[in-house]
C-alpha cells in the first residue's frame, strides 16, 4: 500500500505528515514542483520514491526503518546515503 501517490502532478505540497507501516510512504512519478516538508516515515518498506520528478524539494524528512534480521538485502539502506540518492534521482530521473 502507498500512503500518497502522485502521477503527472505539478505544484503539489506534502507537509507535516506521518506514514507508518506502509509499503511505500510517498511515490511520485512524472511530477514537477513537488515539495515534501516535515514528514515522518516509520516502519515502511520504502520511504520516498521519486521517478522523473524535477524542480522538487525534500526537507526535514525522518525515515525510521529498523533493521530486521533475515530481511531482504535490498530493504536495508544507510540514512547517510539517503540524501545523495534522492538528489541523484531528482536530477537523472
């Protein structure tokens, strides 16, 4: 289940939200001028997915995904690399 799904949108804002226990918290595709500010993602399989999004901002987002033993390797990530990944996908789509 996806908390918020936006496709082909423009000038959307997601502000002061909490997502808990979902498959994906936020998924946006072919969207521009998306603003995500002050969001908490707790126990979701995936945090934020941005595909082909441009002129967008992600600020003050906390992603808490506890490391579960025997979980799939692709569900593990380092929070220190999260900002770099978001920036890369926003630039390269």
